[in-house]
C-alpha cells in the first residue's frame, strides 16, 4: 500500500548509514550481547564500547545509581583493550551489514594517535569516534574535551593519523559547547557526537555515603534529554559539521526531536538497558513518520525546528 | 543463547510476611532450560522513574508461568508490590549463570537467609528430583520471615530453622547453625549452596572454607542492563591468583564463595 519510499540513508562526514539510528558507545557492548533482541542488519550503525590501547579494569563498585528518569555511572572505561577488540570482537561485527563506529580513548595524544592508526588498518571499521568526554577517569578523556587548545591539538593529530571519518564525542560539562565544536571543525573532524553524560552525584542519606564509589559519575537517560536537544540545536546553528544526537532517547518521537534540532543521525543509549529492542522500534517508527508525512529524505528535516522570536 | 523479552501479566499476588511478596506471572519459557539461581529482569512498562528494570530471582517455574518472591527494599520493588493481577510487566530472561548440580552421592547443604530462599528453591527441587540428600537451613530475623519451610519439607529435604530473635528453631544466625551441624557430624562428601544478605554469604564462605567444602553463593547487585553490557553490576573476583571485576549478571549471579573478594559495596 505504501508507495512512498523515503530515503532513510544519512552521511556523517563520510560515515555512511542506511538509516539514522545508531546505538551509543557503552550501551551495546560489542554487538553480540544484543543478538536476540536486535537485528544488526537493520541498524544504521553501532558505536562500540570505548577501546583503549591496553585493557582496563574499570572503577570499583558501586558503579551505578538511579536518579529520577536517569542513571549515574562510573564504569571507568573498563574494556578489553585494542588487541582483544581486533581479534575477538570485531570479527563478529563484520558479519553484519551495519556501519561500525569505534569509540576510542587514551591517556595521551599519542595513545589516541596509535589507536587511530591501528584501527584504520582494521577491516570492518567504518569510522572513529574520539571519546574526549568520559567523566569517570582521572586522566584521559574529559580533560581533552573541556579545553579548546588541548582538543584542537588532539583532533589535528588524529586527523593526520587516519583517513576514516573522524567524529568527536563532546562533553556537555562545559560552559560553551559551541566553542569546542568549532575547534573540532577547524582541526579536521568530520562530525560530532552530542552529548556524552553530564557530571552528577547522588547520596544515600541513610548511610551518608555517596552512592557511587568515586562520588561523582555520568548522568544519562531521559533526564538529560532537554539539555542534549539544546546543545545539538546550538551547535547545529553555528557549526557545519554533521551531528549524531544522543542523550535520553527512548522512542521515535525523541529521535525526531534531535533531528529537528539539527542532528543528522541519532544514537540510543541508556534506553537499550531498559528495552533491548528499542532501537528496532525507532528504525521502524522513523520510517513510518517519513512515509506518513511524505518526507523524501532525512536531510529535508534536519535542523528545521521553528523557533518563535 | 536462550534469552527472551516477554510481555507478561501478573496472575496472582500474595504478601507472605510484611514487605515480602509472592507473585505468579505469565511466562512461556521452557522450564527445562532454566537453571536454578538464574534471574529475570522485570520492567513495569513505560515507567521513567525509576528508569531501570529490576532483577528478580526465578523462584519457581512451570510451563506457562513463573513465580518470584521478593522483599520490598526500595522504589522499584515497592511499585511492583502495589501492582495487581491483570497488570502488565515485561520479563527479560532467563539470565545469568545458575547453580550447577554436584556429583552424584554428594550431600547438598542449602543455606538461605531471609528472602534469599527465593534463589534456592528451584535448586532444592532439582536436587530432590535426582534423589540427592538435601538439608535446608532457613534463617530469618524471626519466625514470620522463615520462607519456603513447608515447600522445602515437602520436597523431602531435611529442614533446619534459625531465627535471630529465637522465636523458632535455633536462636542465632543461620550460618552458626550450619557450622554446628558440620562440627557435630561432618559429612563425607558435601557441598554448600547459599543465598542471603551479603554478610551472611561472607560468613558462609568462612564456614565452607573451615570445613573444606565447596561453597557456592548467588550474589545480588544493582543492575543496569543485566545483559553484560553496562558493566554496572561488577564485583571483585579472584581467579588463579589475580582479581578482576566480573559481572553479577553474566559471570554470576552464582560464584564460588572462595573466589569472591568480600568487602565490596553494592
């Protein structure tokens, strides 16, 4: 019956996807964990759990705490390390017709550069996502994402190290995210992921202890969505890089909000924990919306939100 | 893998003791493929606060339905306890690695503290079906909270009771009762299985070590995804001399007690 077939393909600075729906780094493992619930062939893309040069043990428990419509985490970049990723995790993802974005993090610029070089040689990696926004480690991560000069140097160095699409995942824990987005653009990034988690804290009043082992952690979930939407909108108005929008997406309507604010693609994060097949629901839901409204392609509505005054 | 996310409905609910709730839920999982000690991750659909699902151990399972038995400890379990038959829930599972049955001829000593008995009943049932000698030690703060005593006795297990206030059975901690039992009449070949508050399981680990008995415990923790992805539910585990974080949802919830680095916070 539906003769109208919208073109759902999107392109984030060379990172091509069959539709705008991704799953966010750290919320989907390396893909195999969700095999029973998600047909990876139907996903636009997968951002894999952050990879570092060496395996990392992560932070002590307690690592998660729930807050209204959200959760705090301090996982601390626990991951299998580059070598195990290449030999044990990546081959699984290669079986599927989906775009693989590898999120990477390091202590130093040199760590990021080495990761970019090694991952660029690997078969089945379609793009790199620089994690400069992890709030849960002392060194490596967020210090790059909050300092324009450090960020510029890092992006430039990674740009020289890879020809793959280079996407920078920015931290919302800054006064003016637009400044940092501009720095990425000036130093050769191909796209931006907005946003990582917001720094937060929760306290158990009975024990009078912080609920997380390190006191503070990253807040995700629907609680942060309005902030994420606002940041996507601000950045999209002033920077020409394509944006992957994320932060509290739980359904098709949430995804559309991000697209109207200026995101070309979206990533589902914490909602995967609650409803493991939510990304499939959003793939179907977006297509139905485009059909219903006779919108020919995704770019027709990216950033088209109307604001009075 | 054999995990499903099913739309279910509450069929029946009862309060067994203050804040202790039993529920029967629709569920089409094959009981033969559920290991004792495995759990399900339950969602009250469309809820945003609390946002996450809650893990509940699989207390009993039959074709077409599953039973859970839980204590109200916070917002999530409190909201579930208020739900009535007919209302919808989503069940993700069966999840985790459960208890393995011992070699034939081994005597099984099963130790439950409070609502921890919920993780052990399926094990008792499976062991008795295969005609293992089973002794069940049930501990609680007082007699009203001694769960599953009739079911354990009906299975043919020998049942021991302990209450902290002495209102029934041995007066004291259930782990003290287990230690006494082992000292008086050390069994030839035995294995300890336990579930309860973390200090109780730590005490059981010591009893098991003192008597050189293999000891397995089902841990609990806060969970995000319960699918091994979020890495939120880890505990420190020592294997072959090195300790590392392992996931209660995936490598657990059942661990060998001697390998658990006790003293972690959950």
